[in-house]
């Protein structure tokens, strides 16, 4: 066993011991409300962050769902009216199944619902803690709900064909796509892979509720994945929920859908807000700068070279001063350039400048290039006024919450010539 494996083994053993010790100290009358609240809500996440190194947490996918987000995901279970089997095929320390039990409390007490909850987890120590927490919650609620926890790879879980409801917060780390993958090749987001490989094994009519990284909803690379999922689920409108938690700088959304018969054809589905009017993409050709500095060879003529760092935001660049050898595609002003790096909460999601330099310009790939289809420099300046508006910030916060702007997101911005408000 390597040193890293020794460290992980010791950390996981300590993780289990923490909950063994806490559960032993809780009296039989369950009077320690503060201890109970910690054990059933945030303590699993706190302890795994304290004990397990970040690299190992990423490898294991050990980012446990905050109880507020878990409760939000499980909320539709409050309205069930029949027997349910709720499955979490990568249950971690059980947060989603605890939320499911809380949501089912009233339906079960009314006597018209029977429920079974099943968790599958590949890490034995996490599964053991999930069972402890689940049994403690049932004692607290005095609720008669069956629960089963097993140690296995959730992608091969046997219980998938029995599920009526699937709750899922899959690992987000990159994985190598399966050879049979129809929507991508090479390295892909693990959450996309897990959901795609899971939904094909579910019966028709299963409710799927999943927490997923926003890049799957809005990233250009995952367009084919979105089509794949929409073929197999009758989807509700995806619901962006902001950052996963204060320690994880990833925005997430909730996906809900009902598994469907794929032979009937997929209905059209919008993964983000839509507009019936004119858009930026109707008036500008939007593309990514073609020059990748570390990869593009230094050959060809010396040309003006525009980079994302340091250009005058909201200003006009009349002459690009930096130069570089480049034999690829060049852009000529007037154009608008926007840095791709952008995140919710930035004062401006689409910071921009006009480039009026008429020479052929090499533009690095950290910039988006917007070339007016008509109107030249005046049209570029009209676009700058648009991009400084609150309406554009609000739109982009709805459309894309990952850390970079895409061609499709910028092209989708509504064009509002009557509302060119400058802040």
C-alpha cells in the first residue's frame, strides 16, 4: 500500500469513527437537538473536508450535497400518492436519501404511501455512514420507511429496474467516455457520463431528479449530450440554483424529467431562456479568436496581435500595438471583442471593446469576436451600449453560469435598440 493509500484509508476510518462515536453519545430519547442537527445536516460534508485531502475528494467524487439543496431536489416527493422506490446510485453519506425521507414524512404518515429508499455507494465507509445517519433520522421522525444501502458501482446497480424515483448528485470530475458513447469521445464531465449511462437502464415512467454542473446545461461541447438526454426524458425547464456550496466554485442546476419511450421521438426542449425577437447573433457573426498562443506556430508575417489582458474595456482600440508571427485567420476592424472569462456576480458579464484597426489582426482564443453584418463602426458602438445594460447581465446569468462565455450564449442575447441603458 502506498503512502497516499495509507493516508486515505486512515482518513476514511476516522470519518466512520466520528459518526460511530456521535451516534453512541446521542441518548435514546434523542434529546440532543444540536448534535442531531449537525449529524443529519452538515457534519458529513464538514468531516470529509477536514479528513480527506482535496485531490482524493475529487477522485472519489466526495462532495456531499448541502441539506438545503438536497431538500429542494427531493421536494416533489411530498406530493406522491402511491408506493415509491427512491434510488440514489451514488449516495455518498446519504444526504439525498435523508432529504427524501423528510419529504415523504407527511405522505407516509397519512397512510396512503409506502416507501422504500435505496442507496448505492462505491466507497464502503461512506455507505456505512449513510446507513447510520438514515437510521438516526428514522428514529427522530418515528417514521416507518424501509431503507437499503449497498456497496457497489452505481453504474451497475441492480436496483435501477425497480426505481420509481431517481435522486442523483453524480461525481463531476472528468472521466474517459465509454466506447459506446454516442454523444462524445475522450474526456468528458463525469456527471454527464453517469446520467447518460443511467437513464438508458431505467424503466419508462421513472422520475429523475439530478443536481448537475451548469456546463452541461449551457456549454457548447455538451449540445449532443443535451439532445441525448432530451430523447430519453420528458424534461421540465432546467433550474439554475447557483454555487454548489461555499467551498466548491461550481454553479449547478436541477434537472427533472420523466423517462420516456425513445421510439416516439423527442419533443423540442429549451435548456435555457429563449427570445422571440432579434438577437445579437442576428446582427453579428460571433466566433472564438483562432490563435492559441502556446500551440500556434510562430510563422507567417508579423501581424497585430490582440490578447484578452489589458485592453480598454468599453473603449475603442484604433491601433493594436502588440505583434506576432501568425499565418492563420485574421480579423479586420471594426469588430467587438469580449473576454470569454466571465462569471455570475461580475459587475459586467460581457466586458467589451471596439477594435477599429482596419489591418488584419490575430485574435487569441480567450476572446470572442463579434463582426457586424451591417452598420460597421456605428453598429459596434450600439452593441457596447447593449452589453453594459442590466438586461444583458440578467440574461447571461440565466443562460450560462459556468466560468466562461460561449458563442451561443453571446449570440442569444436579445437585441433591444429601445433600451440602450448605460450604467
